[in-house]
């Protein structure tokens, strides 16, 4: 009997195959943890929205599902209803936006494309409800409270969604119905 091997409570010797399996599991867990902590995406760093906002040249909001942003072609963007969001207002509100690194339930969103002064474009998903948005490709989301939330709702929810996109959708749907035999 091998007395050098570890024993279970009660004195039974642990078999070599069980020890080997446990060691393999431990090494896999350690490897995954090391891998995760060395990836840039695993270290959750809050994006600097105020800094980003000062570099914004224009913001175009599209009547397309925001979270699906990367799948749209240039032609999809060209064909979609679109509206401009004031970059000065966005810059002002960015200083009041709060960041949360958590999962959130999305009940629908619009795609927004921000063109930076240096020509770089970033995509955002703007939530229809809840006054929050995320930078696509980055973790977490930003949200507004209080007066900033009211200003955001007026600029985005009311002026763009209610006053611009919804009437255009109604008209488009009416035209489609008229063309049906």
C-alpha cells in the first residue's frame, strides 16, 4: 500500500487516477483565470465618455435595431430613416452620464453612428426605454438620471423617435398597404 498518497477523511487512499483528474481540473481553472485577467476585455475599465464626447463631429441615429449595429451594410444605413442628434447636447449630457458595468434588459434600440473629428466612427445602441445607451464593442452601458434624463428623453425619445421615425414608419406602412392587390 502506498502511504505517500493523500487520504480522504476516514483514512482511504485517493487513487492516482482521481488525483490526476483533480490536478487537470485545477490546472484548467488556473489557466482560464490567468487568460481572462490578461485579456484587455476582462479588465473592466469604464470608457471615458466625456473625453469621447468632446471629439464628436456628428451623430446620426438610424431607425435600425441598435444592438445589431455591426451587421448592417453601408447600403442598409443609406436606406434607413435617419436623424441627427446634436453633438453639443451629447457633449453636455455626457458629463452627467453614469456608467454601469452590468447586463441590462434591452426592449429595443436604435443604432447611432458617431463620427469623430479624426474621421473614426463608433456605433452606439440607444435604448428606446430607460434613457441608457452603450458603445458597441465595449462592456457596460451609460444612463441618465434627473434633469439629464429629461433632456435626453426630449432630444432622443420625443424629437427623433416619436416626432420623426414613427410618422415615417406609419407613412411607409401605409404605402406598402396601398400597393397590395
